[in-house]
């Protein structure tokens, strides 16, 4: 019988550094999607706060930048990272384990904004997009979630099947930014 070996989405692809920018893989212990039922947003937020010590994030927000947090992922939905979501929350909204479905990467260093400026059609400059803000946007030609996790760092989530393409696109943009300096 064949033995299966679990691999992360970016296994063998990361980490990489080009100039002052690095791309590393993050491996959250859990990724759960949570979508409150229609009209239950307030009670769902209270239940999430009680169960996981975080409320539902508002549009384009995350409840934190490290460790357990909820990241807005679209109208009426969020991703909950690095914490177990109890089944009891199913009374307030739909919960789905997404742990193996997403690749999560951190782009960091001076020039990270410049790298993303080549790939996303939104303004991610520090004076506009502050730590703890999140957005669902196109990255090159793929949908992604981008969260500013620090002054010079961004957490990027893409579907697992896009991991290799995302690493390639970010790597090429990193090289182009490094060549300018």
C-alpha cells in the first residue's frame, strides 16, 4: 500500500528572497469559513466572540494580524484562522473547514508594497491600507485575499491550486522591484 505524505501548498517553492523582499509560507493550524445566516449577523458576531474571543470582522477588516483571527473575505463571510471553531456556531451560520483548500503566504520587507502594486488593482500604500485591513482582490489573474499584517508585510491567501502560479508571479515582481534598486 502506498504511503501518503502530507505537503503544504508551497512545499519546495518557498521561502524566497529578492532584494529586500521575502516571500514565506504561513501554515495556519486551521482555516474555517464562517457565513452568518441572513439576519443573524449580530448574534453570530456575539457567538463568535464568546466561542473564539473575536467578533465578526467588518468589511475590509481583520480582527488581528497574528495568531487566531478572523479575516473578512466578502459580503457576509469571513475566514477564521488558527483556532478551532466549535460546531455550536452552526446555529448562527454555515461553517466549513477550509484548512487544506488555501495557500497562505507572507510578503515582507521594504518594497513589498511595490511588488504588490505590479499585481493588484488596488491601492495598498500604508497611508491607505493599514495593518489589520483586508481585501479580496485580483492578484495578477487570480482572486486572492490580501491582509496588511505589518508596516512592510502582507498576508496573501489564494486557493491551493494557485499556489505555484502565485509564487511565480510574486517572484517575478520581486525580481523586477529588486532590479530597480
